[in-house]
């Protein structure tokens, strides 16, 4: 009888260990997925910021060229 109790306790401990292992594995996978989503979001945010800077600098160059061009036109007209 005592041997059966020990076997049952061992089985119960093994099941509990397996459950904890599964929970830990799932939580680890969830954390890795969350980290990947965060990393992807940060990368996309950086790409958008870089693109915005590039567009703004092109706009400034264009504006500078127009201003310079307008200044030359006024000088020729006088």
C-alpha cells in the first residue's frame, strides 16, 4: 500500500512538473513574440522617421533652389 502511495505522489509531481514546464515554455514563446513585435515596430518607426527627414531635406533643397532662382530673376528684371 505504501508503495502505491509513493507511486501516486511521484506521478502527481511529474504531472505538476510537466504543467510548469509547459507554462514556462509558453511564457517564453510569448515573450519572444512580444520582443519581436516590439523590435519590428521600432524598426518601422525608425524607417518612417528616416524617410520623413529625407523628404524634409529634399523639400528644403527645393525651396532653397526656388528662392535662389527667384532672387536671380528679380536682379535680371531690374
